[in-house]
């Protein structure tokens, strides 16, 4: 047995006979794999929701002399890092089958977020914020599954920039886009599979010198060629659905940054909207 695999191999080997409390500790170690090796037994017990003595017994059950020896082994493994494959092997043993798929998808979403953070182009992000703030009119093009992202983006940006509109139909998109000019902005949002109509829309406005912000999954996306400014967010998921966790987080960041650039205008606009919503009874208050 290799040194670096010691704790995790032992957890796998013992998982079938673990008590519920021991499984909670194993789950906590996996969930907090970066910080757990440096927690005291008392703190790990608190995080796992068990008693400190249970943590010690857990270490002994894995064949260690006590918690200190297990902790040292965890720290050695931390330095070499667990691979994704190793973590998946552990999750298959520790987590019940009915919740395993949720764990796997959440793990993939975390990976997408990390990948998006690592690949974020700060200069392009600032340029995107500046383009939004400087635009007279903003039109958002996002069809099929990406429509959900477009709707969310338009809904919140409209609270700050009142002349923001989502192109709802691909049949009438050219009519909606044709009045735009160089002082306006088109935001094209497309994630696999990118629709032909989204590409056509961006090519159309590009031919009319309308600035374009493209939000997509990679720099090989068909939207990149048309975009003046490009932001990417990872959306990989081994599923029939797209992962919009990272794209949605990026859009949240964009809207937040735009709002902060014009704090007083945003605050006034939101106050107006709050008064309107209250008057029209838009949101349930329970009164």
C-alpha cells in the first residue's frame, strides 16, 4: 500500500462496516479535504457533528494509533493532493447510492467554477462592464437552453439599465436588432449546443458595427469570432443537461459590477422599482 493512499484506502476498505457516525466523519474529511488535515480532533468532531471521542475511535478503527497519527498521514496526502479519480472512488463507497449522483454533479459544478475563475480574463471583464455602462440600448440574444441565462441577465440588468431587452423570438430577431447602432450593445449568450440563429444574429449586428459582448463556454465557440469582447465560463457536465452554475455566477458578477459603477443611479432606480412593486403588490408579503 503506497504511503499517499493510506487514509483513503483504509476508508474505502472499512466503509461497508462503518457506523453512521463514522460515515459522517469520512464524509466530512472528503468534503473539507483541503482544511481537514489541519483540524484538531475537537474541531473535526464539531464539523462532523459527532463527539471528539468518536473521532479518535474512527482513527483507531482505520488502524492508526490515534487521531494524531491519522492527521499526519492526511497532511502527507494533502501535500500530494488527491486526484479526482481517487475522490470518486471514496464517494462511491461512503455515500449512499441514491445521493451519489448529486455529490458527483455538485463536484463537477465546483470544478466548473474553479476552471472559470482560473481562466477569467480580468481585462475583458472590465471591458464588458464598461461596454454595458456606456451603451445607450442593450439587446440580449440567447436562444433555447441559453435563454434561461439571457432571461436572468436581462431581468436584473434592466433594474439598472432601463433600456435592456431580451430578444424573445428568433423569427423576429433581425427586425428587433436592425435599429441598433454603434452606441448600443448586443450581448450574445450561447453555450453548447450554440444555435445557428444566435450566430446569425451576432454576424448581422457585427456587419452594422454594433458592439458585441459574447458570453460562451470557450474561445473555440462560434460566438467568439463575432464578439468584440468575450467572456468564458465552463459548462461541462456528464449529463443530458448543461451546467449553468459557472455561467450564472459570471453573469451575477457582471451585473453586480455594473451596479457598483453607478451606485447612486442604481440605488435610485431600485427605489423607484420597489415603490412600483409595492403599489402593484408584485411580491407576496403575507399581510
